[in-house]
C-alpha cells in the first residue's frame, strides 16, 4: 500500500531563541494580528521567505 508520508515541520525556529528585541517585536505582531501563539508567526515568516527565495 505504500509507505506513510513523513510529517515535516512547516516553520523554522528563530536562530537566537532568547533575544529580547526579537521577543518584543514578535509579541507586538502577535497582539496586532490576533495570533494564537508565536508558532503561527514563524509559519507565516517561513512561508514568505520560501516564496521570496523561489521568485
């Protein structure tokens, strides 16, 4: 019947996890757009970077 597909992560984590400036800007964006968690923000930025890379 075939092998099951490998579930891949749809986002990239930030390189510096505990940068104060990054955390503050991400929390501001989270509040502005009503996101549930920061993972949704990381998914969106990863998708935008993939699109820009392919253009």
